[in-house]
């Protein structure tokens, strides 16, 4: 699973990844959305959920990384 947050949501994404990693005893990558293209996008497939924490005014479909993740059959969630 990838946790990602933009702007003021990034520290919240860091905390969420930390808690999830402690609970599942696994490493949780914490990624700024703009950095997804520089490596982490290669790990995305149908078995890897991606969680974006975003402002309410920004819909999931408007995220720059959304088409790339969907092209790799990734699961995109946004609470």
C-alpha cells in the first residue's frame, strides 16, 4: 500500500502510514504525489492499493497520477 498526501495532508499521510505499518508489521512507503513518477509508480499493480489524502476541492480523478495508476490497474482510494 502507498500512502500519499498533498500540502497540509502530507503529515497526516505520514502518520497514517506509520500506524498502518506498525499494525501490519510491514514497511509503508510515504510518497509526495509529485514524486510518484520517480520510482514508486513502477510498483503499482492490481494488488497494491494507493491512498491519497487530498483537499475536498480536488477530486481523485483530477490528480495527475490517477490515469497512470489506473493504467497499471492500481486501486485508488481517497478517504
